[in-house]
């Protein structure tokens, strides 16, 4: 009697192994695995980790970093960097708070908040794209400018006295979903559509892959870079609205280190720091991974200083994995 069992040819891989290899080619594969593994560990470490209130808390805490990381993803995909986003977010938020406290219409003040973020982003883009200056130097300088302007404007003190409805952006709900989470989802959907479904998105990847070839193919690289950095400032401005609503004040010292958290989310999400490879799906997974890690370590009582070391090790590991993937690609 003949057997119906199929025998793999010598040297051929098992179908499951082949499927895993194919899945590993996607930039979001490793951050997804990392998120699952860390979540499983935290489930066993804390009984309350999977509670609805804690999951909501994680998503709310992640929202601001995830919003900043949207624009950062576009920038890093081109091989650039934006170190100014945390300071720009603080300046935009304090300016909006000051205008509202002075009696300006709240909606107009929040629109100005977003416009300030976009304006700083466009300024960064102009220096990088048209003046040919290194992104790390430009955004380091504008980080100092934005932080200094915020401190000058406020005198170093928080600004309060905002209309109560502003709190909706930080803690409001729509059909049971908290406003920061809803804003995060909407921004990601719009940004994903822009990156994956438009010519502009293809230009972003092309610039990061080979800027010279992209320019020679007729793409207006300088204009694209201007818009990309403008988008990074825009998402920082949107994050400022959420943070202002949560704190119900303008805090000139807010956002310190937020640029590093955003970069970490992007890198953990599989986006190559050299540009040309990555995805927004990976970025949101990277932001969630950081959020779950922070939340879980806090719940089990890990020293905050140790948490910083753990995050640093994970980021280094993510960069190493990304480099090895490029070698084998």
C-alpha cells in the first residue's frame, strides 16, 4: 500500500520554517513578536496587567509618543532625524495655553498651536533641503531655540486657567474611546494612507533608498524634504494639543526626552535608521512595545533607573537586528 505522506526533498525547508522566513521579511514582524513576548511576560508578572483599565491606560500613555513618532517615521525613512519635536511640542502647548489664558478663542489658540509645530518643521526642512545642512545639527539648534522661547514666554512657570472643554483632548471620550486614543488612530490612518497610497509616500521611500537617483528621476527632492519635516512638526503640534488637554496647562519644560522616545519607537518598529525601509505599522507596534514595557516594569516595581537601562538595551538590540536583516536582504 502506498503512503499518502509527502516527503520534503533533501535540503528543502519545512513549510512552517518557510512561512516564518517570509513573515520575517516584513519590517513589522519583529516588533510584533517583541510586543507579544513582552505582553506574555507581563501577564504572568502582574494579575492586573490585562485589566481593561490598564490596557486603556497604556494606550492613553502611548498616544503622545505615537503621535510624535508618526512624523519621525517619515523623517527617518529619508535618512534624516528630528531632535526638535519635544521642545517644539512644549513651545506650541505653552503658547496655546498663554493665548487662551489671555482670552483668545480656544479653538483658534489650538489651531495656532498646531501651526507653530508645522512652522518649526518647515523651518527645519528649509535648512536641511535648501541650505544643505545636516539634519542632526539643524534640529539640535531648533530644539534649543524652541525650548528657550518657551521658557522666555512663560518665565519658566506653567500657564493655567484654560477653558474646561480643553480637557476633552486629554481625557474626553467618544463612544467609550478616550480622545487621545481616537486622535492617535485617526492620525495613523491618514498618515498610513499618505505613505502607502500616494506618490508622495513613494518619494519618501525613494529618497531614503537613493536620494541622488531619485533626484535624477525628476522628483523634486528638496520640496519633498521640506514637506516631510513640516509633517514632523505638524504631528508634534497635534501631540501638544493632547498634552495641553491632559495637563490643563502649558508646561515649558514638558517634552524633555520625547524626541528620543519617538526615535526609539520608530527604530523598534523596524524602520532603518539609514532610511528607505520601514512602516507606520511597525512604528505603532514599537510605540506600544515601549508603552507595555514601561507599564509592566512600573507594575512590578522595577527601579526607574533600571527601566532606562532595559530600554537602552532593547533599542540597541533592535538596531543590531535591523543591520543583520539588511545584510541578508
